[in-house]
């Protein structure tokens, strides 16, 4: 493998790596025919990110021929190569990435000004392919905006905040912090309302709400803001993952975040949506009718923490379990196990489960390498196990 | 019980935010008292054994363009709430560029102080952000705890040097000792002293000026006229508490006064205006 990144692209690569470090501790590297894929996943498998750099991103892009190579390494080591972004910009002319398969090392060489060469030899481990399977184009709700809009939105939430809920109607998006029932009386609730015309693209097919971790969104924004590329957001039903992506001609970044699944609430929701939603809240902020504005916001939309919600805890199945099979669930991640029926899950929901959040984990399809390796390589079982138990079978 | 106020001026909003942030650095929980003319942030600590109490009075007209309140009843036209100033500070800090900020007492899942701001956007519809800060309403029978403290009788009152300078000195001294002796006289001189087994350090401040207490009618007790201006009044304070006061100062007071009373048992007061 022999790849060279020059000029400003070095900083882009560095930003991508920093962004991935907000997701998980390991960087999965896979040079493919369509580009270099850098991926990361968090330990609970509820967040996944992938950056694909097309061959044109590089000034030279040669990948190992014959066999598909992939590896993983500690992301902190890679971050150390690209540590100081400001100085990267000023001093690094190009970055060369080379592979030494015999020694299990990836060599990053930074060619800096004045003939200075910084070489980093990073050891890697073999790994199975990490690929979340999702189909963002089939999701009903699609939004695109300049990253500044999202940055300005998340700034209102404290850095320590875990989860946010995004609710949409035809004209508006509400972002609020998600607070568990028990903490309700102590915590501060923050809610921000964005109008559809602040977005470059705002398409809502189903008015609903999804709850996900803010930390990973911030990770994506780190990258998006520095490149200025528009950020697209795709989501569907609660429980189905939310996808954030940035694209340009030479790169594509996707952040896939699991959303809180709330089945009993979901069904109640469906019935509520059949009734006409109340008229959109009064826009005139200066109007004295502040109370009604606030109340309208509370009840106008399908579930949110401020709406009356049944106290049933969210789906209490084991962490690495199936996704709820909602009837109109258009896209789902491919799972190897069968998906349970919704009724069955409703029963489970009534049982006392641990009061923690139940993020449905993403499912990772067992992606077989495109080459004819299947005969020699056993299919790695993709039950989502903790990373330690990936006994490599290669 | 109702309260609604609106701040439009960006400088007022900024100033108010800084006051609230200062208070949030001093204490985790305090009491907010609302009257028709003023807002008070009160912390009644256990002053007797070295605790800190705080009293902050803000004239509402200085900050709010609109201010309406209705107290608990017509005789007790006040509202007393227990708040976490850090929440308020956090909410206010993020809306500094708002076109208007409304503060309102609301009842959501519990009584809340709602801060709603209209943020400027490029589109025709403004972006609205609301923060609901949960508060506890304090019943009337406890209101007596939060009355304005009377200024203690003191011997010397002096204007402090720039607080930043003082903070630098106190920060360094904290590494050496837990207690600091502050002394001042009516000649505008103040010393900060620490003494340990190995070393003693004194920082001298001169030409500080003493506030004229004679014309301030609300204060009872003033410096005894027969006091020798060179005579230093001393007070020994816990450096950490002093540091807390200095650290929190974000408001760039035009005057900061320190008043010392003759005996250690009586509290000294630091006032910033």
C-alpha cells in the first residue's frame, strides 16, 4: 500500500481522524478500490462512523493487490501523528502512508518544510471488516444545512449532556435535551426551535422524534465545521438509526447513530398522529401570549419529554438485541437473527427492565470481501460482541 | 404569583449575565428574591464559624425593559425562589446575541424560571430557544432568613485595589498558608500578610482611599471619629474563601470596599458595586 496526501488534504485527513476519535478507541483502516475507508465504532455499538476518501483525494493511491487488506489500530496513536493541526497546516507538505505487512506496521511519513521528515511506525492488528449496513436514501426525513446551523444549535446544550431529542413537523425542527423521568424535576430543560427555511433542504415524511447521543453529533461537527461542507441528516422512526453525512467529490463521511427505541410510546404515537396536529405555534415571539406558545410547543408534536408519556420504560431487551420491527419500518440494518414481532416486544416492555437507556445497537452485516476469499475465510459471525472477543479467524 | 421580565439591550443582558455568573461561582444554590423594584440574590451562610454569606441587590430598571411581577399576596408582594445560579448562568451565556430575552416564572413539570430568547437568523422566522430552570418556591414563613443584613459596626472601611491585582497576590499566598491577615487603616493603606514557620510575606497597598460613611444614611455604625488614622484594623481570614470571592468577580466593580470590625467574632464585609 502506498498512498500520498498532499497540501490542504493532510489537514482534512487529520480532522477526520480526530472526528473518528470521538466515536471509538480504534481506527479501522481498509484500503478499497473505491478509496481508503477509515472507520470507528464505539464500545456499545451504538455509534459508527466511516470516512471514505476517494482515490482522487490522494496524489498517489496504490493499494495492496490480490488480497483485501484491513486492519485496526489504536486511534490515539494515529492522532499523535496528526497532533497539532495548526502546525500541520503550516509545515506539512505531504503525508505518505505505507504498509509493511511483514512487520504488521503502517508507516506514516510527514514530509515537512525544510526537508524535515517525521516518520511514525504504527503497529496494527488484523481485523474483520467493520461495516454498518444502512440505507440512508430510504429514510423518510432528510435535512441538509450548513454545519454552522448545527453548531449554533448544540452550543446551547451543556458539554456534559448525553442525549438530545430531535422532533420534526412539516415546518419546524425542535431540538431538546432528553431527560429521564426520574431526573425531570431537577434538571434544566433546554429546547431550541429551528424553522425549515434555515435549512438548505428540509423534507419530512413522518412527523416524529428521535433521541440520540449528542457527543457523537459533536464529533461529526468537528469535521464538518472545519471543512464547511453541508451536513445532511437522515432519520426515520425512533429505534432506527440516524445518519449524518458530509460529502464532496473526493470524500464521504457518514456517522450512524443509534436512536432510542420506545415501542409502547411509538404505538401510542401512531394513533396520535392520525388526529390532526394542532396548528403551528404562534410565531410572534413578542406577542404576549408566551404561555400558549410554550404550551403549544409541548404538546404539538409526537413524543417528547415534555409531552405526557406513558411511564413504561423503553424496550427492555438485552443490549445487543434486535430492532423493533415496526410495520412501516422502511429501512433496517441487516441482522442475522430474526426480528421479533412488535407485540412480543410490547410484552417485554412491561416487564421491569433496567432503567437505563435502551439504545438499539446497530447491526453489522457480515460483509464478505468482494474477492473470492470465501472459500478460505470462514464467515465471521456478526453477533455484535464486545471488541475483545473478535477472535480473528483470518 | 407571576413574574415576567424582558431584556432587550445587549449591554444590559451582558451585565446581568456576568452578575449571575459571578454568583454561580460563589455558591451552588442561592435564593432569588423578586420585588417590584429589585432582584436580590441571597445566600445566608453560617457566618459564625467562617462561612460566607452573600447579598446581591440589583435594581430591575437597570436591566429589564419590561418587568412585571405579582407577589404571593398584596401585603407580601414578593417572590422568593431557590435557584441554582449555574443553570441560569449557563442559559444566559448562550443567548448573548439574542434580540430579546424573556424571563418568566412558569409551571412546567415543576415551578421553573424559563428563559426564552429569540435569536437572530437569516430566515424570516426567528429561532427560539427556551431554557427551563427548575426552582423551588420558598414559603413565606422562611422569608425572614433572607432579609437584608445590616452592616456590622466596623472600625475601618477601605476601597480595595484592583481586584485582579489582589487576586494575583492572594493566589500566590494561598500556596504558602491557609490563613491571611488583612489589615487596613483610615489612611488608605492596606496590607495582606501571611506568616508561616519558614517565611512571612506582606504585600503593601497605599493610597487606596477610604469611603466616606458619614453621608450614607442607610448604614448604621461608622468609623469612630476618634480613631487614629494610622492605626491598622486586622482581620484573619481563610484564604480560600477570599479567593472564592475574588475569583468570582466578573463584574468589574467601580468600587470594592472592605470593612473590618474590631473583634474576630464579628464578620467583615466585602462589598462590590
